C-alpha cells in the first residue's frame, strides 16, 4: 500500500503544473488519477485520493489568494484590495 498523503501531494504538484492534465482532472478526476497512479484501484480508493487532491488544490488556491505580497505566508491577500489595506 502507498502513503496516501504523499501520493496526494505528488498528484497535486503534477496536476497544478500541467494545464492539459488539469483539464483532464477537471473533466474526469477518477480517470486522470488512475492514469497518473498507473494502477487500477477500486473506485472507492481512487475517489478518496481524488477528494484529497481536490481539497489540497482548493486549499492551495485559497492560500494564494490570502498571500498579497507573494512571500508564501497568508495575510489579507486579495481581501486587502477590498478592505483598502
């Protein structure tokens, strides 16, 4: 068995750095993940990995929005523009 967290991190990195792969993931995440894993897993196992990838990508996007100065640390980010800070 593999380390799910490590695999999710690896898949997120691949998906977010490849626009074609990101489109495939958006269209059919289960098939995209199965293709990246290179193994045929039961759908339930793949779905758990897919949910982990989706959650991580969402958190990364939120983190980027909250980082207004690009230092990798959340601050008010894009909200600062609306709050005038």
